[in-house]
C-alpha cells in the first residue's frame, strides 16, 4: 500500500485506487457499495480500521460485482470490470503537430547526455521528463523565479512552440497555464496531481501504435475514460486518478506535452473529462 506511482502496475485496480486518500476510499465503501460496518461491527470510518483493510474490502467488492451474472454489461470494460468510455481530444493542426514531433525528437536526442533518466519527477515512470515553469509562478525576487527564468530562456523555442499548439485549441487556457511537462515515453504511473488548481491539457505525438498510450482517468467508482491524445489536445482533470494507458515503447516513441496550472484561484472539481464520449 502506498508505493510510488512509477512502480505500480497500472493495469491493476489496486494501483488505480492507490492515489485516493484513505478517507476517500472509506467514502467509496459507504456511498458506492453501501458498506456500513466491518464484519466485527466497526464503522469503516473508525481510525482503527486500517487503510489496508479498507482497500482489501473494496477490491473484494469490485471482484464480486464483476463476477455477478445478470448485470448490465457495458459495451466496453477494462480488466477489472469497470466500464470504459472512449474520448478523443481536439485534433491539432497537422503542420503544428509535425513541428512539435520534430522539435521533441531533436530535443531529447540532443539532451540525452544531460537528461539521463527521469530526475525531475522520479515518482513518474518515464525515460525523460522535464518541467518548464513560467517565472510568474514564483515571487519575482525569489531564487526559484530566477532559476525558472534561466531555464525558460534556455528552452524558449520549445516553450513557444508548446504555447502555439495549446493556443490553437484553447486560447483562454493558453493564457492561464503556468507550467508544461515535456515527456518522453511516459508510462503507467497512476497518480493524482494534488497541486493542480484546475484541469490540465495533454497532447501526445510519436510513432507509437494508434489507439494505445492514451490518458486513462477515473470518472467515477465504476467508470474509467480512455482519452485519445495522439496528435490531439485533450482536457482532463488530474485531480482524479489518472495514468497513461499501455503501449509498446520498444516499437515506437511517445512524446507528450502536459499543460497545467498550480497557482491562482482553485477551480471546483467537476467532471474528469470535458469531451462527449464516443460510441465506439
């Protein structure tokens, strides 16, 4: 219980539930499964009922529910019995996405010696991961602001290209985000972005197989969205558990840009995805 997202098997239900707080898991037992008390009569809200016990009971209930015959079976389910809805982001202009792909390939090739492994966010499984922050995130006189400005200046061309891509899809959000995660072969890693103050946008390019490597996000206790971000810009609320769906990184590379905001007013948590699911 509680291991790093980078080493979790994202296909396992337990891994997908781990990002939730213990209190949220307790609420799920009561609100979604109608469980009031343990077999020995204690309330699931009691502090002496451990996180491990709560998790095991949830997993048992999910297994029992998935195995029951006669339930309405959704058109698509994951390996854990939860319904999967298919969502696609907004297709990015071909000329822009080709420039982004070329830039990211060139960037990670040229930076391979200085960016050995994923050192900027080791809790996430990725071959490479870099965060570019706007200096506006920090006090203007702070050392962090100065470091962010130097880093941004060094990678200004990449920042500007990333901005062009998001601005082509959502100009309002393009004026609000404060950071961009630049990734190469981001895999799995179920997690919640606890510092985000609102939804993020994800955009992926590369020669990995179509239909794979999407952003998976939990929409409710029994529904997960599979969000296609290949060549597309998709809005997702990372304050729900989310992860990158499986793809074969030995047969193709996946590059992505993640745009997010960690300052300013906190937006109320609403839906996990912002695109109407398709029926296929």
